[in-house]
C-alpha cells in the first residue's frame, strides 16, 4: 500500500533500518539531559541548516506538531496584536487557536485563486505578529518567497510567522524572509508523525525575550534557553529526532530536491490536463502548491476513484472541509518514488478510459 495522502504520507524506505539502528545504539533509551542527546541535537541542528539552507544564526526548536506551534506562538509571541491571512481550513484553524488565547487576533480571508499583493497589507500596529500559511494543505495553494519578502519589506517592525507544514523539506524556502517557520515531519520530511520543527530568527528570539511569557510548559523563552545548551524543556520524541538526523544525513540539498519537486509537479499537471473528467482545483499557476495537488471531479467519480485506488494499493487524500465530496488530494512529496507515481497515473488513466 502506497500512501499519497498529504500527511501522514509515505516515509522513506530507510526508516525501518534507522529504527533498528536506534534500538541497537540505545537511542530509544537515552536521557534528554545526557551527553548523547546533546550530541544528537547538535548534529541534527547542523544538518537541517546545511541541507535546508537555514541561516546559521537561526534557532531550531522541537515540538510535537505544527498544531502545537500555533498555540506556542499565540502564547509567547503574538503580544498585543496578530494578523492572520488565510484562504483555507488550516490557516483558519491557526487563527481560531490564536483567538482562543488572544482576543486581539484579526483574521483576513482572501480567495484561494488570489495571489496576495503585500502592498495592500501595511498594518497599523507594526509590532504585531503577521501569520501566513505558505502551503495550504486543504486546497493546494501556496505563498511565494517573493511575496513573503515584500510582506517583510512593508512591515519592517513586525514578526512574520509562516506555517510551512506541507512544503518544508520539499521546496526551497527563503528562511531570511520570515522570523518563525514551522512544519510537522510527516509530510515532505518523509518521517512518521510525532515531531515538528520550529525555526526562529534572531529578531524573533529577541521579541520572545522581551515579552518573556513563562506561564506554560512550552513557553518559548524556556524552550529557547534550553536549546542554547542543546536540550529541551521536557522529554522530547528522541527517536523522531534521531530519524530526522539520519534522513538529513543522506538527503540532497534542498535546491536539488526543489528541482525534482517542480519537475514532478509539472509532469502531474500535464497528466491531469489530459484526463477527461479530472482537473486541478487551483487554476491560477501563480498560487498552485508544488507539493499538494487537489483534483476536482464530480462527487460520484471522486468516491469511486478513492475506493478503487485503495483496492489497487494507493491511498489518496480526502478532500478537505467543503471540498470533501468534490476533490481528492495527491501528495507530491520527496519520499514518493517515480515508479509509484507512474503506477498511480496508470491507474487513473485506465480508470478514466473504462
């Protein structure tokens, strides 16, 4: 069974061997205050920065999930005001989580076919937290590096936070253009669920220390202080961090992976355009996600394709929210193999020709 679900999705073939190595090496039993864990944390930090082109002066933290990151940011970094721009379900959920903790959060809805114009979003409260979903998993849209750069230029005093859950490690992200980035590892990282990576700029760290919120077990000031000595505030998912380190050891540079992702996306796009009764949900090429492809069809077709695909050995993503009955989603993540993509495309082609 091959999972094309847009997270959790297919893991790298090397993961079972890495788990065995973790048991053999005693990784699954090490104390998170031990020299062994400190060495693991240092090496993982170095590899993530090297392979993903993260600036060396950025701080990498670990959480349990991207959802936890939403809450951490609301607690420790939103301050007096946060602005949330979203066009889909996960951006809206991030806003809802923030409102529950900070009533000064403001939501700004835009169309999923709309390429944002940052010049229209110069916010009056310049010390705010600006929250953007780089890759909206629910509808297959993305915000480009260039747009993020222009948001930063137009709001120089703000902290910009980016949810890159279904794109980090799959496409090139210009980390310099935002202050906080986060992603769960069960998507483009090709790992089992249970870990998320949060990347913070020096500007974000300075703001965290100025606000100094310390009311929660996962308050950012405490997390930052502990990572300065390569530790965490609580017992983390040590196995997941080890697996992340092992995957990064063998991983190509993000620029090489980005090229592969783009080429596969183009091939998928060309393929779908030739299939009768199927089309990409998002028509504006400027905002199409490179890593999550929602396919739209009539509800009967969608239901039948998903059920027959599962019988054939392929797990497709459900449509999300109000798109549930009319779409299915296909992951375009690095761990998926070319032969598996071709096999799924053959299934879809054969299905449509019946």
